[in-house]
C-alpha cells in the first residue's frame, strides 16, 4: 500500500508541474555536486579523474528517487584546459531522466596558486516513463492519460570558479535552453564558497556554503569539514575527513571520506529529512568513489606551488 500511495503521489506532482520532479538533482557530497553542476570545476591538474556515485533518497519507500552519476575529467597541461564527459541517470516512481554531457573548462593563472576557471557544457536530456508502473498503481488510467514529459532535447550550461590561496568561489547556470513543448526545461542557478585553513599541524578546517535556485525556489546548504593531514612534513595530503551539513529548514547530513591510496578516494553521506516523509523510510544514502590517474607530464605553471600554502592543486603547506 505504501508503495502505491507514494508512486501515485509522485505521479500527481509530475502532472501538475508538467516536468520531472527530480530534474533538480541536489547531491550532498560536493565531489558529486560540483562534477554534475559546474562545467568549470577542475578538481585536479596533475591527475585525470574518474568519479562514480549514487544517491538513494528516502530508502525503504518504493518508488523513491534513485540517482546515479559517472564522469571523467582530463586536464591538458600545455593548453591549460580540461575536457569532461559525464552521464546522469535519475529515477523517481515511474519516471526517469538520462543526461549525457560534454564540457570544456579553461584555466587562467592570475597569481601565486590563484586561478580563474571558465567552463561551458552541452548535451542531451532524455525523459520518459515506465508505463507498466503506472498500470500497477492506477488500473483506471494508462500512461497516455497523463501529460507526462517524454522525449529528448538539447541542453547547455556555463560556469566559473575563482581559486585563491585557501579560498574557492564558484557559480553555474544549467538548463539554459528552453527544451520543447513535450519536454520543457527550467533554468537552474547555483553558487558556492569554500574556505580552507590550517587549524593545527595535522588538521584543516573547511566551512562551506552552497546556494541553489530552481523555479524561484531557493535552497541553502551550510557545511563544515575537518581534514586530517598525512605525512605533513614531506608530502602533505588529506588522509580522511569528517563533516556535517544542514539544508535550511528540511535536512541535516553527516559526511565522511577517506583517501586510502594516492589514486583512490571514497566518500559517503547520510541525510535525515525533517519533512513529513521522514516516517517510514531509512534516510538518504549517498556514496561515491574517485580514481586519480597520474598524468605523464608535470606542471607547466610558473606559479604552481609557489605560495607554499594549501590550495586545491598544490596541497602545499
């Protein structure tokens, strides 16, 4: 009964909005969120990266949102640019969205370990539904009885990042094209600020703020991360981190990540929802894994690591 009620509820929401209820996927972990939302996001310049992740929302409720992400990034040292490929699969109830995407980012060095990243991206948005699931929850109606978006439309996005010593600022605009009558699109805007500083010889603290706007609905997420540094004197790097975040008025999260090997990162978050759907489910789980593949050539930037401070790329002290 719970399954049918929940799926039917999502069906009605989709019909009233004439759009996908899960179009605005909002990952908790910033590794997945920035990979998905900002084409200017350049996580590494010394390594190619492959990021895989999944988000299972409101586990225990059949038909609840399930999201899967896969992406790869390669930075070309000589061209100061990055090419990325990604694919997002999102399901909620009987509906699904598939988003393959190609993006390009260009890096401009502006000082000692300081950069501006500019990015553009384009791809496709494919939406559809499982007609059999509709018949399961409502035997009186067929899929054609509902005004459900179905089809494929082109998509485009832009973004930027400002990276200073210990400071990160970024913003992006997604779904810039209007789509079609069958598959309408709405713009999505987001921005973030991260500040990283050394609290002790072995720990780094990172407060973070993320803001998001979709269809004039605002969402705010405040996060705090503690990073533990391994091999501080010779090759400082983040061995693991723990953190917590709060999305204004409706959700709290705990997060953790570990880098057991130089080429491997694993991260996880658990979200507790404060709304009416908090009963009868086991929360939201999000997990990701990132592989780092060393590049053949070393840095070509004259200012790389010059500041001797922590930056996203140099990890210097």
